[in-house]
C-alpha cells in the first residue's frame, strides 16, 4: 500500500500574470491531460489546443497557435476564451520549425 502523502509537499501555484498554455494533442512529453491541468492551475490563463498536433513543439507549427502565441508575446494579451484548432492539412509533424530560420528544424 502506498502512503497517502508524498515524500515532498505539493507544489503550490500562485501566478500573478495570466499565462498562455500552448498544447499539442499528441505531445509525448506533456500529455494533453497534463496541459489541461496546468491551465486550470494558472489563474486567469488561457489554453490553445492543437488537435492532431504531434510532438512537444507547438509554436511555429503553422497552426492557430502561432498567431495567438505571437500576440501574447508582443502584447501580453490573451484570447477571450480557450481556443481549439486543427493542425493544417499535411503539417502533422513533431519537428519545430522556427519562424525566420528557413530549413531549420529542431526535434523535441
């Protein structure tokens, strides 16, 4: 039988700035349910879920997350509600293509 409490105290989340969570549906490092849990834990935050998105890299994938992520980085503004979109047709990939760097891809 496992003890009821862990060896370390639970991490407390106390954000003062709302965050934008970008999440691929099929992320092997951070499963969708974990991204959803982070979204719930970060007060006032929003989440962009990319359906059919593969891998850990979301930003730069050509999905709706690119424009929303750029707007957040530039202005700090969040969408009015959580957003769900699909990976653009033919772009299902686990490679992160970095904007402004043609031909460059880093695998996560």
